[in-house]
């Protein structure tokens, strides 16, 4: 009994003290919470003050930037920018004035072997080397609507005039060309020698007119699938001059693209051209094999003629790396002095294939082929450039009636190596067969750089 009383007393005291302790702890917690709340309020006030200061600084900075923009000199639309795009280009910011400085250098090496019949008929062909072309070009735009071009070739030891013309791009009836430039005739002739597949154009090219002085109206359809051109020209020399009594020539051409897909990787080109030519009472056609350092194998000689009618048909097909192309040309000459009228004609067919997957590029605004774009430029790090294999067969007949200029057929095969879009090395093997006379074999190599 005595032990129970103290124990009961202890239990009573514990239960009496518990509420007192809990009340003290709760009071302490309330004090701590009030203190933390006060600190949070102070922190929030500081953050708001900092945000206000930051916003004020940002606003002041924006005002300073706007003020600096006002103080910056505005770009003048007439200021020129300089850039490289397949050549050195200058252009005003508004695009109204442009200048492109271009050029090309073609160096050829030539080896020949011919039979005795050719040596007797034409002469022995000497091996050699030549600067085939050394061009300097200036072209561009003035006042937004007048294109211009000036081109000279210095390869012959003196400056020979090539292109020298103006073109009004906003003329009501189309583009009006004025000056010295190529007549609209023949796909291969209108494709720059920078871009043709072989070193030289095919045999029938001798029938096609080239650069003369005149006026031409040129139109391109809105979808760039059709081109039309017609012009009046006067035969001129390498200096753009004419001092004879010859009349004017009228030449026209039409091209269409029934197929044009994948940015030109798949296309079909069809074209036709005709020309009425009024020479100075004399006519002559003569041609080399497809190598410039040879003598001329066929030659009509000079004969009296009143006028010549030219007709040309052209077709080209590109399917990825494969390309096929061909042309036919005919010249009908109306003779003077009682001689029979005569006709001369020629043709070629060619094929090429890119082993590295490129394709021939076609310029729809010109109806002709353009620069090859290599997938990988040549470099020691592993770039191979572009490799193209090619073959062509061409024929030219310059004999009719009593004119026996001769008949020539060429088989040409070779390889092109495009180190980059501006540099290439070309190899052509030519087998020339002069009908009823003899044969010759030629090897030509060209190193070309253009921009």
C-alpha cells in the first residue's frame, strides 16, 4: 500500500505537466513562424525592389540601343558588295548595278598520225601546243534594266573582239540585244566553249553562223520552258567591222523543254533554227577535223553565190549522269553565173556519262548547257572531282554538183576530269576519215581554267 501511493503521485504529476509542456512548445512554434513570415516578407520586398531596378536598367538600355540605331549611318543602296560566285562579282545592295569580271585560259597539246594519202592530199600534220583561248570578260547590269558584256580573246597575239553588246531587259516586245554577239543558231554553238563536252565543236558547226553585229529580240516563257529569238545581222570580222557590199542576215531560233525535272537532272530539249544569209557574192565552206591544230581537210573553195538558206535541228536528252545530244544542219546556196544551186549538210550524235554521278547543267533562260557542278572538288584529302566519259560521231558533206569540197567523218572519244567547277582537264582521241582519200588519228589534251 505504501508503494502504491508514491506511484500514483508520480503518474498524477506527469499527466499534469504534459499539457503545460505542449502549450510552451506551441507558443515557441508560433513565435518562430511569425519570425519566418516577417523574414519572407522582407525577402519579397527586396526581390520586388531588385526587379524594379532591373526593369529600369533594361528600359534604359533599350532606350540607349534605339538612340545608337538612330546615330548609325544607314546603308547606301548604291554601296557595292564584293563576292565570289564562279567568278569575281560586284553588286550594289539594291541590285541595280552589277559587274562580273571573268576570263578563261585554254592550253592545248596535240599529236597526230596520218596515212600517206592524207599527207599527199592535205599535208603532213605537225604535233604542237597552243594557247587555244585567253579571254577577258566584263559583264553585268546598269540601272536595273540594261545588261552589258565586253569580251576579248588575246590568244592570237592581238585582241580579237568576241562579245560587245547591250541588252534592254524591259523592252516591250522582249529582251532587245544590240551589238556584236552570237546569232541564235545551233545548240552546240550557243553553248559556251567553256562548257562543251569535247575540245572542239562537231564538224557541221562550220555551217552555223557565230558572232556578228546586229539586233535581236529574245523571249523566254514565264515557265522558262520555251525560248524564241529572231535577229538581223551583218557579217563582221574579229574587230566587229564590215566594209563589203554584203546584205543583212536574218536568223531565228525556237527551243522547247517538253521535260524538265529535278532542276535539270532529267530533261528533253528540242530546237530548230533557220537563217537567210546574203553574202558579198562569194561563198566558201571549209573545215578541220575536230582538232584545232590540224589543217583543213575539206574545202569547197570560193564560188559565186547570191544567198544561202540555213536550217538546223537539235535535240538533247539528260537522264541523271547520262546525256545524249545531236544536231543536223543544211546549207542551200543559190549560185550566180549559171551554176547549179548546191546543198551541203552535216550532223553529229554524241553521248556522255558521269562516272561520279553529276549531270550536265542546262540554263533554261538561254536554251543551252552551262557549267558542271562537281559533287566533290578534287583535293589531297580525298576529293575526286568529277569524271566524264564521252563519244561522238559526226559527218560533213561539202560536195554537190560540180563543187567537190569533200566528205569528212570523225569518230571522237575521250575523258573529262573536272577538278572543280572552274578547272578541268580534257582528253580527246579523234579518228578522221576523208571519204575516198585517207585517214588520220589525233590525240589532244586541254588544261582549262575559267572564272
